[in-house]
C-alpha cells in the first residue's frame, strides 16, 4: 500500500503525495473550498497503469502561532503548545 504523506507540489501550491494503491506520485487536478477552513482537492495517480483518481480534503486543525501583523478576530482552535505558552505568559503578568 502506498504512502499517504503529502508534500508541496512544485507545479502549484496544492499538496501532492503518493497513490495509496501503487505508491506512485500524485498530482492535483484542481480544488475548491467547501468552507473557509476546508478545501477539497481532486488528485490523480501519475502511473498510467494505475489510473487512480480521488478526492482529498485539507482542513484547518489549529493555530500554531498567532499572526504578528494582523488583529486576531477569528476564534480558531489553538495548539496545546500555544495555549500553554499563553497561559504561562498571563501568569507572568
């Protein structure tokens, strides 16, 4: 079974990875947002003998670090490490 690790594609900013059937590289054929935090990506295996086509879903999990130059107005989940850092910072004050 192929490796499902995704990595940045050189041809565009959408992720590509490896086919779960044959292990060959995959390429994206386009994408669309379903919500501001979820994106569906159409992908295909580059191995012509395999021909697997599938839909990936990329979703937001949590913030690792808050933006530095923008006012934070979204109530998005934060990583456990960021929560711990913020708690320690508030205890110092």
